[in-house]
C-alpha cells in the first residue's frame, strides 16, 4: 500500500478500494518503524489518524453515492518541514530559540493542503533555520538517509558508526518522509537547493516552482527573496498534483503573483521531439563523480534519441553565483533573525540585568554557531561603509545571473538539463569533516543559481550509483513555465523507470 | 489576531539609554539661504514631523489603530513579529500619504520603495522598522504659513519640504523604575506614520511651531492625521544649529520627541540660547541627541553611547515597489486598490491657505483675524455661519469673534467647535453692538449670559428687558454731563489748563458710571466738549 503514488492512492480512495484510515495507519506504522532516521521532530500521529478516520467516513459516503463531493487529499498523510507554521503544532526550525514555540496560525500552503483533506503526520527535521546542506545541524541531531541504511531489528539499536549517508539538506526530514513511504508528499523549503538537494540524495522528486507562485506566508524565512516552498513527491505527477493544489496568489504574501493561475494536469502521452534541451557547460564542475556525469550524459542522449535538439549552452556568470548567494543570504539572515529577542515568544535567557544583556544571552543560547556566523557576516555586509561593496555588488551579480538564464531561454532553449548534485549522498563521517559553510557552498553549486534567477526547477531520480545510491537530475525552465518543466520531467521519469526505495521488508520484521 | 498578548516583563536599566540618532540630512544644510547681513548668531532649524496616519488599520496589518485600547489588544501576528508573517501594505495609508504630499506641493514618486532600518529595542518587535529611506513616497515641496514676528506683526513665510515617507510606528515601553522592569505595549506598533522632513528653513521657536501648526491644520483638513499631540499622533524632532549669517552652518544637535507646540517652541529657543552661549564662551557645540524637559524648560543630552549606531538599511524584500498611477496610467494597474494621483488632486478639500486667501479676498479681513479664525478648529465655519445671520460688516464680525467672543471662551476654556452660543444668537449680539442698540460693555455681558445660562429669549429682548439699551438722546445725557461737571471742578480746571484729553476721559468714565454704562460714549464726549469749551470761553 505504501508503494502507491499519491495519484494512485487518490484513485483507489475514490473507487473505494482503499481506506483512508488504513492508509494513514500504515504510514504511521512505517514512520515509527523508521524513526531511527530521526526525520520527524514533532509527531502528530494520533491527530492525523483521527482526521483520517473522519476522511474515511466521507470517502465511503462518496463511494456509496450519498455525497458527490470529494476532497482531493482526504485523509492522505503528508509531512511538513519544521519551518512552516502549523497552528497548535510546535514549530521549531530545529533551533533552541523556537524550541517551545507553538504558532497561533498555519502557513498558507499547509492550510490549502489541509483544506483539500490532507493530514499532517509530523513536522520534519532540518538544518537549524534551513541553514545547511546536510540536515546535520539540527538541535535534534542529524537526519539519516534510508538508502543503504542498516535498519535495526525491531527494538534493536541504531547504527552507531558514522558511515551511514546523509540526506542532504536542509529539508532532509521531508525527503526521508517521502522516500520511506511514511508520507505521500511533503513540504520543504528551497532557498538555494534545500528541497532539490535532499530529494536527489534520497531518490525522490523535488520541485521548486517559480518564485511568486507559492505563498510564503507562514514559512519562517531564510532569505525572503529566494525562499520558495518546495514540494517532495514520489513522482512528477504527484508533484504536479500538490503544486496545483497549493499554488496561487495569496493576499497575505505581497510577493505572490496576482495573475490568476490555470491549474493543469500533466499529459501521459508526451513528446519531446520539438524541444530544445540546453546543457550548460559551466555545470561540468570539478569534483563531479563519474556516475553523476554518466547519468547526465545518458539523459542527454535519451532526449537526443527521442528527437529533441540537445546543445551546449553557456551561463557565464555561474561561477560568481555562490559568492553572490552568500552575501545576499547572510544579509537577509542578519535582518530576519533580529526579531528573535526572547521578548514576544521563543527562548528567553535568564540574564535580565539589562535589555542588551538579555538580548545577547538569549540570542547566544538560542542560535547555533552557523546561524550566529551568518548574522555576523550579514551585519558586516550591511554596514554603511560596506553596503555598496558587498550588498549592492551582490545584487548586481544576481541580476547578471538572472540575465544568463533569460538569454539562454530567450535564445530558443526550452529546458536546461543539469545534475542536481556533484555526487551521490556522502557519508556523515565525510560530510562532517569540514564546517557547514564549506559544505553548503559545494553542495548547492548546481541549485542556488536557480533561486537567484527565480526560475522553476525540478530534480528527478535518474539512476542508482554503483554503490546503490540514487542520483538526481535537474530540469530548469523559464519563469512561470512550471507546467513545461514538470511535463519534461515526467517524460524523463517515464523513460528511466527508476525503482523507488522499497522498505516493505521492514513491515515483516 | 485580536486576542490579547501577554504583557512582557523584564528588568531593565539600559532601556533609558535608547537613542535613535539617525544620520540626518546633512547635505541639506548647504542650501541654506542667508538673508541677513548682521554678524549676530542666528538659529537654523530643520524639522522632522512624525504624524500618525488616521486609518482604521495599521500600515501593514489589519489590526485597529484606535487610541486608548487596553494594552496589547490591538496586536496582530504581524505586529508581534511572529515568525513567517509578512507585511501587506494598507492602501488607505498610501492615499493619506499622497494627499498630504499634494498639500505640501511635493513631487510624488510614481515608484517608491520600502527599506528596513535595524536597531534593537524592546518595543520594536521585528528588530527593524520598515520605512522608506532610499526612494520615499514624495520629495520636495513647500508650505506657506503665518508667523507672528518679533514685532508682533503677522507675516506669511514659506518653508521647503525635503521629503515625505511612510513608516511604521514602534510599540511603547512602560518603565517601572521601582520594580526595575519594563512593560511592553504593542498596540501602537505598526501604526502608519508619515514622516515629513523639512529643509533647515526656520529661525526660532515660534517660526517652528507656526509651521508645524500649519501642517497640523492641513492634515486635519485632509483627515489624514487627527493631529493630536496629546495622544501622540504628532511628534516632532528638531535639528538645531547656530551660525553667523556670512559663515557656514554650525554643528547641530537634535532634540527628539517634542510632544507639543509649546515644547517645540521652548526647546528650540532654549537650544539656540544654549548653543550661542557655548560659542560665545569659546566652546564648541557637539553633534548629539538631546531631550527636552518641559518642567525645567531645558534640553538635556541623552546618554549617547550608541551615537555611531549603523542602521544597516536594506531593501524590504517582502514588499514589491509601490506604484502610483494617474489618469493616463490607471488603466494599466491590475490592482484595484491603487492610488490615482489625479483623482486625489481633484478631490482635494480647500487647504488652510486657500481658506485664508478666500477670507482675505472675499471679505478683506485682516491677516490677524484670518490667522486666528483658521487656527481655531471650526473657526471659519462659525464665522461663515454668523455672516449668514448678521448685517454687520465682515471685519466687524471677525473682530467680535476674535476679540470679544474668544476672549470670553479662552477664559472659560471653551472651544469654538463646542460653542454654546449659536451663530444666529451671536450674529444678533454683533449687530446690537454694531448698531449701537446696546453698549460694548453690555454686549460682553450678553456673551457671558448666553454662555452660562440657557436663555430662550433673543438677545434684543434680553437687552430690552434689562434696560440695557444705549442712551442716545442728548436730552437725557446732557443733564448727566452737567451734573458730573458740577461735581468735579478740579477736572474742569484741568481741562481749562490745557490737559484736555486726560480730563475728558476721566469725566467720561464718571458719566458712564452714572448711566450704568448705558450712555453713548461718543455722544457724551461731544456734550462734554461743548460744555467745557463754553466754560473755557467764560
């Protein structure tokens, strides 16, 4: 039952061959069974099961014809990254500063999911305030990748070595929720690749739509001008279903596009014959593993053989992207984090000798050194004497990067094809050899230019590496061509026939 | 979220050191005009007016702006800076800003932007204020206002506006010094403010307060700001320096948060005096932030350890640029809540200056009368109403209202807008005075009477019933005058010796008393003169 995609599950719920209550029950059982991956930080199992039972009743009324209305996601379990505000469910951003924080409201995209009947099984683990690319820097500890993972026997102990693989990040918990079958979809956030990176490492689909299509109201920001709610799904169709359910203008987020959006369903019969696929030469980056390069090459060949025009293109300012990203990210982080002072909510230190001391102690205790480091750097970049040299320059570079994409798409390219990550998922042992900043810079190399440009991109699992770890490829399209990106991704998915992670053996033990 | 928030408490001592020493518009001071050649120290002042925008809801949230609500009951999730909340611009605040900019003759930017200004303070929940630093709503402009100069003359003057920007108000900190704790009230946090920055065009306290009064009247007329200092709807910062007119501008100090016109006037004058005396004694004025203590009438330096504070401005990423439209571009706007500048211009009510000009052109009123009528809330309306019922000349009516009526009103702490005397009653009293039906003294008494008692009779009837009619027949008055002369031989002698005026006025006073103030003074004076001249001949 847990091997079903969201689309399949919906059709089974609709024809009555599947019970929503049972489905949720199965997901909860799976979530508990793979708990040692440390992907959920706040469980919402019993509440989600209650809601699923209610949905099951509604479905049976629908199936028996007593009702002709149905809620698309009635009773289906989803997982939500712990930086989306959820009314009455603790929302921590995996940080001490919000360890006790229970929001009084729900983020727009989560609300839309719930309005469509979706249930939240839990809030997922992440890097503190989404700052990281490993899901290793959380007050709740690192998230573990389910691929190649030696699960303990029931009641047994967790793998004590550090040779398990990381999930990537920062939305690692949400990626695991979908990869393990514990949920039928999940929200993450994507600021520089935080959805696509863990999706690639965990062998699931990760979609970052055009900036402005999905509301950020209730998403605790990392970088407001780059953040996009990210969608994790088992298939491209599922990602499309979720996107269509939650996209659109939100009066509470002034940066959402006001044009009305036409919802769409992806066709099953897709042709790529007249497409022009661009291969950006700058993405042949040092450090790329041979299996990633091989997967990328095979995909390009696949498109060519299917009649698409495949050609090398150039995004010349790519090399400056990571530095530009660092400056803009730190600057907005410094600003966004200034509200955490312990006065209105969140952690408050005991040192109340003066306001300044209270603030300093609260913030020192509340944030990890990654967050504090970015705040320090960001405040430095924003100083009057540095503003023009850092912030303004970074904004100019950002414009050049966006212009690169505009040029390429304006020149006839429909979709860009790139790897999502340099390698397959590294081990925790290797990943933690160096600091968060170094890792984030190397991990986000193929993903963050897309955020700077605001364009839509999706990662789709392509194949397994020799060691049996998933490899993801990324499709990038022009602004507001979300449907086209999804369609091409779906065609690729159809060709590759990637075998999703099967953990059904865990149910037996 | 209308639910009350907990009152946050924490002990504090450093709170008292809060400084918001913004980098001020130093470039402006280059353009100062010198119009005096005297080598005396002269004050140069620029102002920043913070006016709370009179809208139902806050600048970026839907919570109410009502004054005086219980603490922390008008706080939305955005106002409390809960994580994940985003600002949504209130179109009514934009319209208020545009109206004000039109009234200030400013150039309105078709595209303006919002910025974050960072500083840590307990009543600033976001850790930054959203303001318009780089591209404000409007730039430039000028305001004409009336000023009483040193010689007590009413003159018109013009001051230049630098810019008008929209920004958020902060919350309020209530300090309990005994319990060493601070309480935070966020009801005010996020209310829309218009900050109006002027060029350094002012010379002294009365100059500053006259200007602010004009802007206050203007905003009330536009209904964009209720303009009450007492409720904190208006706060003024003054940048003050002194220099000799032929020399460059001096170093300025900034006096923050002046909460009344009187404080503004006194603070500016005190600060000019202080700076002059520092300089005369060979000292130097330092660039600092000061506060005004209205009890001692002095400005005091604020503990200024944060003077070099860097506000780390950056663009507000959650708000798109603010676009404004006119008749030719309005159709392009997809947003229904946009502001059309042309429409706002068309719907402008008459501004105080227009009202003054109309009074001068239509009725030839004196500048003083015009000034007082326009400055009084509903003063002009009241005047126009009285005009409808009265047959007296306009300036006579204006004089009566400004001198007789307001004299009594001020003494009794009554405002024209709440006048217990209706315009038609007042018109009759004015006419009684103008026609000489009764005397000046009884007209004042009539005003007092109508003010203090509920009288149903018309003023003329009151005059008749009380026998307050002026005595205007020579037959009645002449015997009185004769009697006074007989009783005062010394005064007669004085008159004959050549001190005519003094003697006459003393005699007249006595005669008036004799008639219970009902005798016609001019007539009696004439009679006295005739009688005395007769005596002189003898």
